[in-house]
């Protein structure tokens, strides 16, 4: 199932991804640091959403209370809470 998540407090404005049987696929960020976000996407793709959430939750960007990786974790948690 395809999900779109509007980020808060980051340079990236939106994250889209698919969840298939709890596995994260086709992650795309709109805005943000292109190279870093491609790297995060490549590392998270094909992984279990729960594992990605555990790894990325709480990461901060400088003085901000969140980051693009943390926003991805929040988006995945919201998607799992809504159910696949």
C-alpha cells in the first residue's frame, strides 16, 4: 500500500513510500538534502518497517527536535498504526 506523509520541522516537505507485508519499499523524499536522503532511502528499502523505526526514531538534526530520518520513522509508525 502506498503512503504519503507531510513532514514537520525538516527541510524535506514530504515522504512517500510503500509498505508490503511490513517491508518498506520505494521511499521518496520531496525537498531536503538529496544525497543524504537517497542514502537513507537506500539503507531503509527492503527492511522491516519496525526495524527502521527502531533505528531512526529520535535522531535529531542540529538544534531541531527532529530530522528527516526521524520523520521517516514517524511516517512508518503512522502507516503501521493505520494498518496495511
